[in-house]
C-alpha cells in the first residue's frame, strides 16, 4: 500500500511533468504547421465549448477541456523530441 508521502511524491512528479510538457508545447506550437497543431489538439483530445456567446461589451465565456496521456507526463525529462514523437 502506498503511503501518503509516496502518493504525494508521485503527484508532485506528475505535476512537474505536466509543467515541462506545457513549456515544450508553448515553445513549439508557434512554429508548427496547421496540420501539426491539429495533431497536438487531437492527441490531447481538446474540446472547446461556448458557455455564453458574449456581446459587444464582453467576450464569450468558453470552456476548454482535454486529456494529457500519462505517457507524456511520466518522464520528468520530457524534450521537444519526445513531444514530436508523440504527435507523429
């Protein structure tokens, strides 16, 4: 049975992996072609929903959801090469 400390450490490592993934994706997305961006959005199962269309004085209220495959989060040393391999 995992102790609280072990679970906490595992969750911390997972969060660090997510942060690293976000950093790599942020740097790479601007340079990607539209088809590559689409592949990333598909990989992450990104869905956008309009909750309120807004009007001239206020922007729409949206919800963005997705899932990050565990295989991309587990390695704390995630590189841009790892991200590219995951989407290709």
